[in-house]
């Protein structure tokens, strides 16, 4: 990726991340994450088709759409999502554990996995698209099942208190 493409995509994301954060405040963090991960899954194959076009403006468009919509929708709402998962007494530990462990495992091995998939397929990108879809759908499923905890204001006393009691014993 050229430096100017990354700067342009990051600039676009600088405007869309706050938009998705505000949207998460209105409709719920889980819904925004589910929309973003679904969009990312749907964009996996078109993303690589656009990159393989070798047309500069199409490559720019792929990177800008991928970063400013798919990634930004999750980035803009993930803080509210994580904060809603844990009771205030264990929130920092829970948040750090979830964020750092998942980032290290999934994010850390993704380049190795993607490179191995491209080598295995003889240079084709379809296995990486499948991998992107699987990881995006994993996020979708997690947000779906966490929705009753994160997006329900009345759940703090009932669900998270019970979780805290089980941690203390």
C-alpha cells in the first residue's frame, strides 16, 4: 500500500469513526458492530477483486471503503461494547484481557495465515477472502450473543452482578 493511500484512508476513517460511535449511542454498540462485521464479510471478495484490478483509483476505493466503513464501524463502537460487557469492578481487567489476547492471537497470526493461504492456493486470494469472512462472522456472532448484556441498560444489575459474584467465589 502506498503511503498516500493509507493517509487518505485514515483521513476518511477519522470522520467515519466518530459517526459510527454516535450511531452506536443511538442504536446500540452491538448492532453497529454486527452491521460492520456483516459489511466486512460481504466486502471480502470484492476487496481483493478491486486490488487485483491494478487500477490505481479502484485500489484506493477498496482501501478507503474497507477502512472507513468496515474497520471504522467496529472501531467507533468497540469501546462502548467492551465497557458494557463488564461490571465496573472488573471492567479494566476484562477489557484488557479481551482486547489484548484477541488482538495478539487473531491479529498477530493473520499475516502468517494469509500468506500461507495465498501460497497454498498458488497465488489466488480466495482463501484469504474466506478467512476474512470467517473472522468477520465470528465477530458478528459474538456481538449478537452479547447484545442482551451490552445494549440492555437494565442488564447491569442482573447479568453483570451475577457474573461478578461468580468471579468473587
